[in-house]
C-alpha cells in the first residue's frame, strides 16, 4: 500500500493538498492569510516557469514581464472597460501567450548568456511600457483593481461567504481559491512532464542534438514551453491583481524576474515541490529581513550564487537525495 | 536496387580547410555501407553533412530521390533517417527506457490538449510506445536496464542504448558513427551481430568505423576517404587489394 503510494507519480500533489488545506486551520490573523495567498499565487507562477527552466533547460530573466502583463491587462480591462474579470483573465492569457510566441520564436534560437540577455530585454520592455502608459496603468503610482467577480458573485478579501454551512471570511476564501489554483497548476504541469511532449522537452535539456536526431522540432518545442510558462505567469498575474486590489509596475520589473528565477533555482530545478518550497522560502524571507530592506536584492543574489555553487540541483532534490541515501543505507545495513 | 543516398560533387570548407572535396558515391537500399579512412580524413564531417548538422559548401545529397541539402536533422528524421554519434548523445536526465521512448517521438500523435489532461488516447499510445521500446532494448541487449537511469549505465550499454533509440524511430536508413569505439572484443562481436540483424530487417546501414575486422566482415560496400577525397570504393575484397588504400594505411 505504502509502496504503491511512493511509486505514484502524483503522490506529492496529495501531500501538497493536505499541507495547503491544513494550514488555514492553524492560522487566524488575516495578515498571515494575505501572505500565504501571495505565496500560493507566486508558487503557481514558478511551477510554470519551472517547465521552461527546470525541464526544458532554457532560461527566462524577464518572466515577471508576462506576470505584470497579465496583471495589468486584467486590471485595465476590468476597471476602464468593465470587462468581466474571468473574460479579462482568459483574453490576457491569450494575448500574453501570443506575445510570448512572437518574441520567443526568434530569441529561443539563442543559447546560454545570449538567451538570458534577450529575455531580460523582453522583461525590461514590458516594464517600461507599463511604466510609461500612465493614462491606462497609472504609471509608477500603480492602479486600483476591482475585486474578482463571476456572474455577479464577488470574491473580495473583505467579504464574508458561506461554504457547506461554514462562515468563511474573504481572506480565507481567497486563500482556498489560490490553493485550488496551485493544485490545478501542479497537476497540469505534472501531466505535461509525464507526456511525450514532456519527454521531448526534457530531451532538449538532456541533449538537444539527440532530440533533433529523433525528429524533435526543438525550435517549436522551446517556443511552446515558453508560451506555456508565460500563460501560467499571465493567469497568476491576473489573479494576483484581483487579489491585492492594487498593483504597481514593480511586479513586472527586473527585480521580480530575478526573484522568480531564484525560487526555481533555490528550490530545485525540475522538481515541482522544490520550486514551491523556493517560493515559500523567498516570500517569507523578506518578513525576517524587515530591518535590511535595501539589501534584499543583494541577499537574493547571494542566495542564488550560493545555491548554484553548493546545491546545483536545488535545495529540495538535494535534501531528498540525502534522505533517500540515509534510508537506503540503514535498510542495507539491516539486510 | 533503388538508390537510398546519392552524393554528388560534395564539398565542405571550414575557413580555408577543405574537409570534404568533390565526394561522389551512392548507397543502395538494404546495404551495409561503410566509410573508412585515417584519422581526420573527414568521415564524421561527411556524416554530419548527410544528417543535416552541417550544410555543404557545394554539392548535392539526395535521400530517396529527394534533395535534402540544408534540411534540419528533425526534417530528415521525418524522412526516415536516424543516426548515432561518436560522442554519444544520451539524455542523462532520463531513464534508459525514456531515452528509447524518445526515439518514437515522430510516431506519437498526442498534442498539448491530450497531454495536459492525460486523456485515454494518450495513455494508450504511451503504453504501446513503452512496450515497443522495451522490445527494442531487449533486441539490442539492454533488456536489464529498463528502469535504470541513463547516467548509471556503462559505456558499452549506452552505445547499445543509442542504437535502440535510433531504431525506435523505425528508420529507413541508420547511420552509425564509430559504434565499436571503446568496446572490447566480445562487445564488438555482439555489435556486429546486432548490425547484421538490423540490416536483415531491411534497414540501410551506413557505418563510420575504425575496426577493420568489423568493417571488412559486415560491409557490402566500402568508401575509403583520405584528406576529404575519395581514395577508393568497392566491395571489401576490392578494397583489400587496392594499392592506394594499402599505401594510405601502411604509409607504403
């Protein structure tokens, strides 16, 4: 029974679901719920980014650009043009996907540092546009976003809802919605990884030459995963915009792109649980660094560097390997 | 016999270096055709030209009558060409079986939608792919490594695994670049047996190899090149008695 659980490809999703849904029972303070919801949203974003970075072995230093684009598209469409939020979210994802495809096609021909630079530039351009189009976006001052609503039913952190006879305050409801979104994001990502498409993506990381030899159209697959990860970012950006109710161009900026990539690298490339852990750690860290705010980016940079040197596989896979080795040795000792 | 590969006036220059010069030959369907020559003669360059990794400076290459000059390796794979490498190209981030399953990439019809939701059609296809890949691993003699990570396999086993991956694509023509390099006597004998079995199934095999015993034993025809030029071409018997070849090899 337990063995079958260990072999089940989705076992960690069950563990994750339990963690996500047990945590609210232990918290009361709305501030913690706010933080936890932000973590869930950003975790779902990096699960998408991990498909590109961890599995296909490509890099994007401009991913916050897509996140910000989704957020601002939703914000502008719902506030200035009164679009229904769900429609805005879907159209935003389609537009961001299209933009990612158009820029991805040429720049994904680049490798290594060149690709880093090109994606960096994409992120910068998006951030600059958001900053400068201040009539629509409010520029550097940011803009207010209406709460999420669906068929007249509004989801606001200040609301009060009832579910199965339970009274649920708005911040808890938002947490639960974000939790479900993260689980869906993880399940879809895992399905992709376990499919022939995922195999082709991983082969690009493993040996691009081998991939091409057996007929993988590597350019097409790279663009595809770039678009998928951008769509993940866009959707979660839209969700984040409605959740916080106020966004600034910082969410599309370079610093934020670095935070995203650090989450992937720190937690563990090609490990969904790892990148989620990375999101948790890097999102909680600023809370403990409240006194050294100016050094935040420097500290993130240092963490990224130290991880690359000492745990190139990332924290989670390194820890899991250590545990597995320990268990393996102890059971070997008994036999 | 139908001509599988036809090469005419093939030239490849790297800067001022003439790696391949005016090469002409043709490979017929079902043959085992070997390319031999001293180190640096241009054998691997020739393979890279045929398989689309390099673009010729001049000349014509046709596959089954269709010009394939400037075509990407993945397009050539769609036309039934597959190869292995002197510097093995194995995806070390996958298991042995996944590497072979990757070889069936072009046979799989699943798309983004079926993959995202893991629909039954995808699972059925994957199951068939897994079965076929397991068969191929047994066929090349890697049956015991099915669940092994590629990174944990020995050199000799990886060489066979690479052949299994190429065969998984159901190629019409298979190009093997120094398959016997680094193998011991027993392993080379097994490899010879394997290449014969592959050819018996109707796959055309092109071979770059240094092991003369292997090459002379299994080839239908041989091409000898030196300094990028054709030195001789013919059956193993003809090559063995060709004075130019003897001179190039023995420095006589």
